[in-house]
């Protein structure tokens, strides 16, 4: 997907968030954390801090960190 879209595109950020959710469910917490961070930065850049999708990614990251 990164090859067909700009690497900092909201659709890429959504995919990174989804992959992070999968990794988290598999116990791959560090990898999930890195993907959440990348997705969060992209969402913030393109959609803004207060956008619901940005907030969702940030909450996913916060939940993961709280569980570790």
C-alpha cells in the first residue's frame, strides 16, 4: 500500500493501526507500539489532533502502554 499511496496518507495510517491491533492480539507488543506511534503521527498530520480517527489511534496506543 505504501508503494501506491504517499507514505504519509491517511489510508496508510489506518492500515498501520489495523496491523498494530493484530500484532497486539498476537502478543507482539513492541511492534504494535511502534506502528501505533507511526499511525498516530500520520493521523495528526493529515486529520488533526481532535479528529476521531486520530483520537482512536492515540487511545489504542495508551491502552497498550497501560497494559504493559
